[in-house]
């Protein structure tokens, strides 16, 4: 634990010391300094809800960027804490705008779309209000996109931290990826190839704060989906990559927060994760040809995850939700029932039998209603 505290302290030391560097750059790079009246190159969208304790550090890490041609759009989703008081401390900078909702939107993706619609820059960075960044993040990601005109998004490694800013264990890339060496070094790849080989399996972009994307491509892709509560970021990146390339910077320039109030904390237990992932698979199957081996891998993985949440002691999946998951799963996996039998030995036998019995019942009821 001591080493984690030291690592966390190091983050804040590096971020705070970077302000001097940024101030020097303001005087030496006047042509890269955005003002309230000029059109910035990058729009930094900071969606916030009740992150008072993290907000000051987050905004400082934005204004400390070595790339200074940006505007900051602070979007508060009707916070009940003192977040807006904290944000007001940054209003002396003409690049800073505050947009405050009177009522909570109910979805982070509503805020994403609103922020992008307000953006004046051709590039957008959604800097979540509880995360942090190294001073070079914007410079490195903008540089990657400038070097690759067909790139729709650029992202970097992201190091998880806890609520105290201490490093959490991480391999920085997903350890179950088919080709872990893919992330060993900067790269540019065709978006559809990236999907077929990697992103069909899971969202290999671990955090939105690690991404800078082109506003036009985001708009062309239809923006973030409003009917997703958990996996909307994954679907957004996929829709962008269906029409552009992906750029990766092999440096941990982003620090994303993991704590009890993270939106993903309860997604698996109430079934949202399983349902949305199955819907994403169906979407991809309709858009591009996916190798059969990859389809089998992702279907096996989703089945195991669904089983695990279904038998978890804190499971919150009720009957209607289970019906929704079943319908989404059956659309994405015609061999759903057979697959459940093959995967039953991967975990507790009797607990998994509960889900298999439920699937058999739903299949039988569906056949009875259709007369087949």
C-alpha cells in the first residue's frame, strides 16, 4: 500500500509542477493560444456530476496542458454538491464556459452530445471530471491526428487510480486480447480491421478521457447513443471506427478514477452490461463481416459474464430485465442454448443450471407462442 500512495503522490506532483511549463508556453506560443473570440483547435468538454472533491485537480490538469489552443466547456448535470463553486474559480480564463443543467439528464451520453454540439473546435476531448491527465496528453494526441488525416480518433494508455489518486494494478492494455503485442508501441490502424481483430471482443479503449476525436466524424456517426447507460462509449468508438482509422499513443498520459460511485459499478449486477453488449454485437454483425472465430469468442465471453452476474449473491436482474437480455442474446447468438450448456462447466455447476433452466423455459414459451 505504501508504494501505491507514493505513486499517487507522484501524479499530483507532476501535474502541479507542469503549470509553470504551461505558463511559459503561453508567452512563447501566442499563435496557439485560444481566446473567447477565436476558434480553438480543441474543445475540451468536462461533464460533471457531484465531483466536487476531484474537480479542481481535473480542471488544473486541463489548463496545464502544453497544447494551449483549446476552449473548456464545463457541463454540470445538476450537481447537489459544491462543484459549481469550484468551477467558478476558473472563470477568469476567457476560454472557460460553464453550462449548468437545472435538472439531471439521467445519462452521461446526453451530456457528451450536448458538449460536442457546443464545441467550436474541430477536435474534441471529453475530459471526465474525476480523471487526470499528464501535461502532454493533448499535444501527443493532436499530433497523432494531424499526422494521420484519416484518423477519426486517437487514444493513449490509461492508468487507473483510486479516489485518493493512488495507482491501482493495471497492465494498461487488456490482458485477454488476442494479440497483446498490438499495443506495444504507437500505431495507426484501419478502423474496421481494429474492430474485427480487437474491439469486437471488448472495448479496448479503457476510458473516454484518454481519447481525442474529430467532431465531424463523431457527428457523422450519429453521436453517442441515448438508449445505452453503460456501453455507450464502446458503441460510439465503434461507429467512429466504421468510417475512419484509429491512432494509438503508447504512453500512459491519462489517469482514470475507479471508485464506488463509478457508473460501471452496478452495471453487471442489474444486467445492463450483458444486454447492451449483446446489442452491440448484433449491430456489428449487421455492419461488417466478422470472422467466425471472433464471433465464437465474443459469444462465449458474453455468456460467461451473463452467467456470472445471474448467480451473483447481489444479482439485481429481475424477470423483465432477464427477458430483455434473453431477446438481445438470442438475436446475437442463434446457438444460445447450446452455448449455455458448453459453458456450464466453467463455473459453479448448480448455480449455472439456474440460468440454463431459465433459457430452456424462455425458448419453450417462445416456441409455444409462435406455434413452432
